[in-house]
């Protein structure tokens, strides 16, 4: 058997992580590595080489979801055409909310099965890298609201905790699948909820 | 071996459910029934008779936590000495928040391990009895706020979803254990967050 080239290995890994998504989305939480291999169209030995246990595979899927979220956030720059000349911090906050809902619509129904039982502040204190990155980028958005006088002087880490709590993937999944709300409706409601919870001044305009 | 009397059986069951609490609180999520029996001071055969699988035992613990929460809520009557002659609906809302945090402080660190991956609206639509009872009692509190003009015309089920999302046991656990906030501090912050998220008029007074 030929040794995989680096790009073959990367391709297998992507297929396997896609496979985790497929399995979880359809509620098959207790899958085995051979099942994952079959769903992913990858050999069983290759699958075990990438992921010795299903937990490893689920962790990789979870990491990829957070990485994609962070990438979506990083594309919201000060130069974004949707950020007006005034009220930049509030526009930016709204664009983050919209990007988050759009991402959650893609993987929320799968990620809800592998939510950590550790708290957000707990994982932050433990040095979890993805959580730290997520905290820092959201903290920047909130700090700008405070600087612009759009929000009261916030306890930033608590404010980030509230934001991620309200934008929970299970909430987005529940509203999308069981209330049949569109991404726009979910975004409008949850953005207003976070703005209200944090006392973001003047609230977030409708539509 | 003598057949247990009914009260012996009830006593064993209480001990076993207490045992689940002890195991989960200390992070021993993958426990076996013999381990549960040992921690609970109950015979292994008795333990299996009550709970064929650890999942059954965890479900019983989860049910008991929700039942205790509902009992705490049911004790908040219109005759509660903390409900003033005016502003009854707002006082009642605040007392519900306080009772919820007090309950979560007791079992939140254990319940966070067995959170359902199903959404709240999903479980409500599925006829989950405990979730239906929880929805109905919280919906009553919120409807009273609307009737009194203390809140805008709310989409009540969405409002209940937001309330339970913000009062998530993992949030209470995180703030208590990793921020070292007291029950009073957690209650003050989360009550204000829910009030803000729902647009409860005038907000909730501090202290």
C-alpha cells in the first residue's frame, strides 16, 4: 500500500471531519470509527490513523466549526461596505451577530451534540486556545461599543459570556428547525436580545 | 432475602439519585451501576432494579432537579411577603429569577453534564412533561408582565426560551465556581440580562 502524500492525508482528514458533520446532523452520536470511515469514503486504517477514537474526530469537527466562525468574523473589517461612516461599532456588532447566525445555521444542528460541559470562563481560565481567540475578538467588538458610548461600562468577560450564551447553537437550531424561522428572523431576534441584555444604547434598529 | 417494603424501595431510590448527584458533581460522568451502588450505600442488585443503566439513573436525577425547581416556583404565590401591593408582576418575575439561581447553585454543577441536545421548543413540541410544566409556569410570569404593561407584547414561547437560555445551569455554575460570584450577584446580573433581553420596562431595580 502506497504511503499517502501530504495532500492525500489532508484530503482524507477533511472528508472525515465532513463525515462527523453528516453523522451528528442525523443524530448518530454514538458512531464508531469504521462507521465514520464508511460515511466519509475513506479506508478504515486511514480513519484510525487520523482519529484513534470518535471523541478525537468530534473534537476536530468542533475545532473546525470554531475556526470557521473566527474566519467569518475576521472578514468583517472596518472597511466592510455594510459599516457606515457613523455608528461603526454598532454596525460591526450587528455584522458579527449576522455572521454568527449564518455559521450556526450550517453546523449548529451537529455541534449541539458535542457542547462542552465546562463553562466558558472555566475554559478561558484553562487557556483553551479557540475559546481565548473567540473571547478576544468578541471583547474587541464590545469594548468598541463602550468606547463609542453605545453601551454602558461593561464587565467585558461577563458580556462575552452572555453573548455566546444567547447565540448558543442549540437555540439557533431550535428556532430554525422547530420554529421555522429564517436566518434573518433569528438574527434580528437574537441581536436585539443581546443588545437588550447588555444595555447597548438605543437598542438595535429593526430590519 | 426479604422483599423490600415500599418505603425501603423509595429510600434506596432517593439514595441512588443522591449518588448520581455526587458522581456528576465530581465529574465522574462515565460511572457504572455498581459504582453508583457503592457511592449510594445501596446493594448492586437493588441499584439495577431501580436503574438498569446509568442513563436511566441520570434521567431520574435530571427529572428530580426540574421537579425541585417547579416546587420552588410553586411556593412563590401572590401572597408572598416579598411581593408588594404594586408592581406585583415584576416582583414575581424577580422572585422566580432568585429561586432559579438558588436551585441551580445546588445542582447546576452536576446537571451541566446531562444537558439535553434537543432544543427547548423541540422538547415542548414533543410533549416532554417537565418541559411543558416549566414553560407554562414561566409563560404565566411573562404574560403577567405584558398584562401589567411592564413588558412589550412578547412572543411568549420565544421569551421563555430566552429566559431558560440565560439561566442555563452551565452559566450559573461558571459564574459561581470560576468567577466566585455569590448567588445574589449572579441573580442580580442574570435577572437584569433577561429583563433587558425581553424589554421588561424600566428594567429591574438594583439590590
